[in-house]
C-alpha cells in the first residue's frame, strides 16, 4: 500500500474521531468520511484495472476479498459493543440498542431506506437535499466521491505517462505550467486542514473541496511531502478500520464533558485499536477461505446467541440501589411523551376529517369536551401543541365553548420552509377560517431555518406577517409561543445514565444560556419585527433560567424537564403552568 494513501487514511480517521469526541470544537471533522470514500474509489478502480472480471469466479473472488476485509472485525466489534452496553449502561437505554444491534447483524442501519424505495426519483432527490443526515449515510449519494477516486487513478496514470524525459526538461520554461505538483499538494492539504477549524463551514462548500483535494493528493503520488511520509500517520492509517469501528462505541458509552473522560476515550480507543489490529485483524486476513467462512459464520452465531440472551436471561439486569431505582422509575414513567399518560388529554377525541391530511403527517387533530363558557379556543402547530394542550385546557377551568387542536409534522403555524410545511400552512388557514376561534394559540418547536441570518425583504418574515394578518381576520386574539432552548435528542436517557454512573458531572447537562440565546438570536429578532394588533408572543424559557443556565432537570427531585424526543416532560410542562395560567386569566378577563 502506498505510504501517502495510508497517511491520508490516518488523517481521515483522526478527523472523524475528533468530530465524534467533540463536535462543537471540530464541527467539520465528519468530512473525514468523504476522504475514505475517495480512497475506496481509488483502490477499487486500481483493483479492477489489475484483475480481469471475465466470469463468475472473478466476481466472487473480488467480493470475497471485500467481505474478508470487513466482516470478521465488524461482527467482533458488534459482539463486544453489545456486552459493554448491557454491562455499563442502564436498562433505560437498552430498548434502542436491542433494536439496532439486531439490525446490525444484517447490515441494516437506516429504516429510511424502506421509505425511499417507495417514492419517485424526483421525490428522492428533494428528500436527499432536505435531509443532510440521510444524504450523508445513503450510499448511492456517495457515488460521485467514488468517481473522484476513479479519476485520481486515471489522472495519475496519464500524468505518469506524459512526464517528459530528463533530457528534455532543461528546455522547458516553468512559466508554461505555473501549477506544479508541489503547489497542488500544499493547496490540497490546506483545504483538508480546514476540517480542523472550530467554525462550521457550509457543507455544500467544504465537501466538494475536500473530495477534490483528496483526489488530487492521491493522483499526485507525492513522495516528497513530509506529512505524507509520516510513519505515525501511516501506522494510524494501518489501524484506521479498527479505529473507525471501535471509537464511536467507546465515546458513546464513556464520554462526558470532563478532561479525564476525553483522555480516557482517546487512550482506550488507541489501545483497543492497536491490540485488535495486531491480535485479530492481521491474523484473520491471512486465513484461507476454508477457515475464514466458518469463522465468520461462528461470529454471526455468537452474536445471535448474545442477542437472544440479553432478551431472556436475568444475568444482564444489574440491580440499582433503591434510591436510584425510584428516581429511574419516576423518570421512565414520563416516557414516551408528556401527553401519553395524561388522563385529561385522553378525554379529547379525534375528528374524522382525513381529507385535510392526505399530503401531510398528522400527529393529532380533534377537539375536547365542550366547556361552560362562550369563548372558542383553537391550538395549531406541531407536536408542541400536544405538549401544552392539557395545560392550556386546564388553565381555563372549562370556561370555554369549543376547544380544538391540530398538530401536524412540520406544522409551524405561521410560516413554512418546505413542501410539507407549506401544505400544512394551507390546512391551518383553512381550519382557522372554517371554525373562526375567538382565541388562537400557535405552539411550535420552530424550524432551524429561522436561525438563518435575516435578509432584506426576508421571505420567512414576510410569511409570518402575511399569515398573522390572515388569522386576525377570523380571531380576536392570537398567542404565539416564542423561541425555546434546543435540547439534545434522547436527553432523558443521558440524564439517567449520568445519575447512575456520573452523578458528579450531572450539572453539565444543563443548557448554556449564552450559547442557546446566541443560537436563537435570529429567531427572536424575526419575532420582534412583527407588528400586529391582536397577536402576542409569550416566552416559556425564562421559567428554566438559573444564572447562566437553562435548567434541564429538578435538582431536588432529580426529575428531568425533557423527554427523549426534545419535548418537555410532564414535569417540564408543569414548570410552565404559572405562565399559561396567567395567559388564560388575561384572556378570560378580556373576553
């Protein structure tokens, strides 16, 4: 293997590792994956040009070599990861792990693939453009990077064959070709080094540059640049596949916000990578197929037995102290959502107007039993509508006539930024015009698009003004939920994990107020630029403020304010009740 390619592999895995270790410090490190794809494309093209695939045996041999390289270590790491999860993490995190660890045995990693197979080519293209994470993981959207590796191979061959003889070089004027190989190499390394910058660079800009730079480095075959001759980088490149597999489970299970944790993850990743490379990877790569095939089958069977064991045997159920178990049980009782175990919410019923939702994803649409008052109330938005539905209803103490709610995926209530949200905006307008509620609540977890800088004649701001003006024709009062801190996904699981294993570091789970406010500054600015006669923005984030933090759990009761789906838990919603009750009193006094 060429030393410069191994060094490039080493750079790639270091970038990926740093990104997973500290995504806020190395937000562009994930592009190390793109470098791997270019290298894979180059090596695949090189292998294909060296071997002639004329018959079935040639194809089988080609893919056998690929599987020999990948599968044994892959199944061993899965086996070890499942054991670590069930010995170290609490059972509150097992459900997701059981689901995906079983899928991993069949190399299934993303259920979105099932959905994508059912939509049209144009729908697929739109979907991939909107969902960056999907595009990052979907193999067919990586083919252009494989092609970059192919081009690197053919460019290197053309470049090698077209080089002049030494006897002819004396008459060549360097000005005829100002772009030298050394210049290309230095520029390419400078581009790749941008992945280490602490400031996130738009992926649409950096990804093509990193892909091109990787292809250029491979095509140049530079043997003079010291960085690409580094023995350390070359060795890291040798262990890159092992390191790629083991680093994320170690970080996911053992990392926290302390320096001690970072050092532990770094050292454990390096040590386990070195040991597995020398004691396992290098050995199975020397095995003949007659021994390797049964070996892989045995690894699959061991994994299957382990999957069965963790579901059936009590050995894996490590008991917690009684106090910890009580805290765990109280927090788990709030899952999956605040509204699923709410008896008041269960009194409401769904309306059968399915024609309004043919093109959207409905969370809920219905009404609650009529109250004793004369004020009609309607709630619109996304899943946040369900979070606050019962709290708002209770705050009016049945002093209303109709109480309706519409909760739609990507339903932002008074703006849209996608095809789905545009359709949902039409639904909201139709329903408000139809029912003409006296009071309209717009309750949404706001789209990330609102965090973008405000432009002249800003489209989102114009939409907000237009839709609010439309709603004002049919309502007396409009109350809009303002921006709210963004919580990490699966928060409650992390919270319980810290209670069990890292209680001294649990304060690190609170949200940094300054960073959160800065992230949402453009959201708040847009809202402040809306002038309307009947609308009122209300804020709930202030009830969670403690000095420079937004609290994410009750420090006395050790109950999480957030569930696993970035919604407020029932305890978190309860914190907001005084604000909502004040709004309800204001409405009732004014009607």
